[in-house]
């Protein structure tokens, strides 16, 4: 665990008593394992975990049990007939429920919380509505009189266990739990009886929080007094936000976060949770909540930047909230070798997966970086998990994990040291002062753009030097031009009106990612951007501020001094002249030399894209990428393209290299995980490392990055990359057949015009489809369901949602057959789809979850479409002889449609024609719509 790289170890060596003592860290995550030996005591012998709560809502988490059934001791019966069970209880009247371990099937526990190899166990819960005492029948003898009376963890620090440990084995065969209750939950929205008390069985959802907690504050890991987290003297509060395979809940991240900050007496919060909406501008209700919590209660939040990198504008929400410290993940040469057995040249760099900024509105994110790889604590019931190439084992309860999830707790623990020092010396440290000290003292990582690392690597001694001398903070606002595919949708929160007000194409920083013909910049073209600055606090006089660019590659210039009166807006002109194609970024610092810190900053990022034009519509390049490094290229995709075809070639023998595409919204269109789609590493039949196409690409500037894996046998990895824009216009788009005769082939023809680069294409048909398409509206927190009867023999079934009116909305999609979930699509945006090939016959339930829109009471319209194709409905066929089409060439494609059955009411019968290249890219589509089948 490279805590030395933030200066934390040197700081603790110089100040042994400022090791986090007096500081409590809140961990909003998946729940911390209460049995982990390194998370039991602080360096002063005090209890490490001082509170443990479940932050989810009872309606969305089945570990919350509704205590409705009234029973009376000393004996009562549940169930009837052969299912009847007799229970023993102390005399008195109680409420009863059951906790089933299968609830945890979607989590690390895999439905087996007592570790006995099955998922069938359940435990009775007895609850006293007056005293709120809780008993859990942990030994499953249906006798509550021999079970401990339990209270919420913070009262008596009681911990129960499911299962019995076998001391002869290294792994623990039991999982700890705690209890808590909530009174008078209104169950009427669920059709319940009204106000009901709920009891929670508090168990961890996954390894994640325990690993994070160890990075922040573990004490004596592996029984070694020299192996600690960043702030071993700190205490912890665990708040579980994540729920059993369904992600981390909106209620936990709003009301749960408010509870953690306001009620749980924490000094700083770590949250290694987030998602990537298309409109990641930090202008939403949750971001406002976090800003208010930080500034009202004096509790700074550190949140991971996200693992959607290395593309531009991939930083996640909620780390995009303005006053949150968003943390990127860096890694040193030493860590690459020690944790992975991988050799690199650079002393320090960002992980490729680390999300990059800026925000969609040009906002300055991420803010800093910290080490993103660590060997740290894990649940004691899990086996050790090292990287095999590192060459050593790890015992149970310890794992090597990476991610910005690991970088954020490094920063949180480092901040806990600063707060500990402040308390020890009687210095009050505000979140604003803490942020300014951290940003100003951070150490830039050589060769890493500021939109990737922020100010640079966390520097504990440097930050304390500033705080110890006293930090004076000021407040400023900025307004700057933004040009992106989404910038017309920008808003800004007006505190006076309490509403989000439109600010189209105006953000807080300079950000230009537009295509050159839509307002973007060309190579060697000069462009001026007006940035409006307002100082909103400090002396009531004009103050001279030095203006400089941090991390500039020679692209940006501006006046060296700006005078800022109080509450008067001043315009600064920035000149940008990119000398090469690609992304160019810097931080424009606004600094009053009379203060000890950089007072304000404005992010500046412009992209000079590679345009493609007739007749080839192609971009080609070649280069070499170092192991564990990447290089990016930006390509403009014109309006109306049918596909973006990308080919990777020129790979060295054995080289493990891949490409990833990011659309103009800054969203990766494929997995950024370190396991997939590399040459000579991945299954080429599954992911096609050498070539992929992206259908109906969003017009605008795409980023295509090439990277080499840590296990690549070569340090230098040559490659050739080609990106081709393709598209064939199909007319008419839909051939209307009002009536056809069942079983009789009907000829249909389409005209083809190649509007982009040269292609060889053929028509591909298939079974006809039954389609339902709507544009409903869904409220935040609401759930909508659609039932689809899929017949036997169906070739495929697809459910799809997207195109939300609110581009920052996060909707999730699940598909169920009976009670089993057979598909889920749930990430940080609303473009979700589930496809089932050869689905079983039955009634499918499509569930759309309004996970997050713009806060409680808000809603958004979205597109919904489901379809299933089946030979029983009929078929569309087309000749498979390739047609060669140069740019501008035309041809006619004639096929045959044979309909066999009429779709159910409310659905339409379609045949889809895919105009497909010989490489498999669909570059155009036509359809035939069938009215009635006689």
C-alpha cells in the first residue's frame, strides 16, 4: 500500500501523534467487515469502527424486514399445515419476521451468509415495538430465549454471526452482522398496512468497503505494526449504500449521506461510488446536496473520479459536485512492479482506467490524484486475492485491488492526518481551507494533462505547511464558453430562485470539443475565449491577481495580471492555439500573491480533431505505445453516418494491445476493464480485438485510444490504427405493406446511396419482429413495468431504453422471466439495452427503474422499445452477393418478405433489412412494416 507516495508516512514519522487521532472517517460504501483484525483498534487502543448503519431505504433492500406479524410468547406458531413451525420466545408480545440468506445472492456472499455451501437458510427475527430490543435466532433452533438481546451497533457495539467458524481453516466460515430499526415507515405506497417498524440485518454487500476502509485507516495489517493504512489512529463509521447486485441506491446516496454527515459525527467522508451520465456537469440535486453538506456542516467529501478513462470528459457523478474533492488514480513504477510484477519506464503515471475531466461545463475535475492500487483489508471469510504475476500469495482477509475507488481513500486518509494535526494544534480547518491547501501543494505528475490529474499528487507535508501557517480562502465565480454536443443543455443552480436555470453553451471553464465545422478548433488556428471572473468575498477593493497556466503545452496565453474588485465581473481573454491534433488542457490559476494558496482556477481544454472527408472518409495513423500506457486520437464523425469502423493492425508478436472508443458525450462505448479485448490475451471470438464497428455513431468528435496491457511481453508495442466513417442511405426507410397474404412471398425494394467511404455491402434479413415502441415519462424513484409474451422458437428478444429528455438522468433496465432476473443493464446513464438470444418461451417482465433524474419529484420522458423476432412470424430475405459502392454510388437492393402471423394488439410487425459490409458493420437499415396478414 503506497501511502508513502502521498507523504503520509513521512508526516506520521515526523508527527507520530498526528496519525488520525481525534478524527472519524465516514465510509459510504458496501459495509465494512466487523471481524477484520486490522479494523478493530486505533493506534491508541480505542475502538476503530464506532458506528455501522445501513443507509438504504427499506423499500429497496430486503435486509430491511417489515415487522408486521404480531406474536406472543412463550410459544407461537408460524405457517400452517406441513409448513407450520413452533417458536419459543420470552413472555410478552412481539413482532416477527424472517431473514433469508438468498437475499444476498447478487453480492459477494452469493446467498450463503453462514458459509455452509447452500443458499436455503433463514433466521427468525423477534422485535419488541416498545423497547426496540431485537433477537435473531442465529443457531436456528427456533428458540429466542437463548439468543442475545441486540441493539443498534453504536449503542453497545454488539456483533452477531451467521455460521460457525472452523478454527482449523484459514478462511472464516461465518459472516458478522449488526441490527438496527426504523420506526413508523409508511408502507402505503407499497400497498402495506400503513406505519410499520422495520428491522435491518446489517451485513456487508461486497469486499469493496472493507478494502477502502483499510486504505484509509487500517492498523497493523497482517499483524505487522509497520503495515498500516494512511491514518491508523482514525476511527470509522460504516454506512452501507449498496444493495445485493442492484448497485448503490439513490436513497443511500442522498438521505443516507445526509444522515452520515449530520448525525454520525464524522469529520471527513470517503465515497468510492459513482456513475457516468452523458451530461456530467455537476448541475443536479444530489451535487447541490453534497455542496450544501460540505459547507454547512464542515465535512469534506472525497469521491473517486471513476474508472471510465482514459477518455476525455469521463469523470463520474457525484464526484463532479463542485466542492467535492474528485480523486484520480495514479501509480508509480515501484507499485507496478510490487503489486503486478510489471515493468515500466515512467516513475509515475495515471492508471489508464482513471476517468479524465473536464466536466461537461468545463468544470475543474478531477481535482487531485492519489495511488490507485493497494494490498489492503478484505472480509475474513474471503480467500486472499493477489495478482498472480506479482509472484506471492495473500492470506484470507487481504486482497490487491485497484481503481479510483482505492485512490479516493488514500486521499481521505491523508486528509484525516491533516485534520488530526489541526485538532492537535488547536487549528480549525474548514473544508475550503483544506481543499485550497491540498490543491496548492499537490505535486504535478510529469507528462499527465491537468484534465487527468487535476493539480497532481496529494502532498501531506506540503498541505500541512500551508494549513499550519494559516490559509485565507476567498470565493469566486466564473463563466466561460463551452462547445460540445451537449453544451446547449447546460444549466446552473440559482440559489435565489431555488431552480436550475438554462445556460446554453456557457459553463465555468473553457471546453471546446466541437467539430471544426460546428465551432471547434483546427490545428494552428488561434481562437479567443472570454472568461468572466467575479470575486465574491474578501476586501472591498480591487485586488491584483496573477494569472498563469499550469500544465500548459504552449496552447494557451492570457494577460499575466487581472484586477478583481469585489462583486464586479471582469473579463479575461484567453488565446488558444493548438499546434498539434488532439486534446490540449491546462489550469488557469487566479492567485492573489497576498494569500498563501492559489485562490481560484479555471480549467481550459480544447480539442483539435482529425476531420475525414470525401471520398475516403478515413483516418489512419501508426505509432507505438508503452506497456501500461496509452495514446489517444480524435476523429470527427459527420452527421448521418451509419457506422464507424475501427481496425487495429501492425501488432508485434505476442503484444497485448487494444483500442477503446469514446463517443462525443465522453462515454466509453465498450468496457474499460483491464481484462478485455486485447490482442494475444482475450478471446478474439468474443470481443474482436483487431476490428470493431460502432453503429449509428453519435455525430461529433470521437476519441479512440490505444493502450498496452500490464502483461504484454514487450515494453514498446507498435500498432497501426484506421478509422473509417461509413454509411449507406436506404430509401424508403420503411416500406409500407398495408396488407399481405399469409405464407405468400412479397417482393420489396430499396434504393441504396453510399454517402460516405467506399464499401462492399450486402443485405441481411431474418425473422420478422413483433415491436412495441412508446415514449413514456418516469419519475425519480418510480418503477415502470412492461409485459411481453415471447413465443417458443423466438430467435431473440431485446428491450431498450434511452434518449431521455433530461440528459443527466440515470435510468436502469432489468428483464425478468417469472421471478428470475435474466438480464440487467444499469450504469451511470440511461442508454440501456438487454438482448436475449434464443429466449425461452414465456411472459417477460421488463422493469424500468427511475434511479435518478434530478432529485425527488422530478421526471423525464424516455424512449422505450421491445421486440422479439421469431420464424413463426415470418421472414425477410435479401441476396447476399456483395455490391461495391464508391462514395456517391447508387444501387437497388430487392428482397422478399413472407409474413405468417399477425402480432398481438398494441404491437407492430416489422422486417428489418441490415445493409452490412463484408467486415460485418451495419452501415444502413431499411424496414418493412406490415399492416394486416390475411
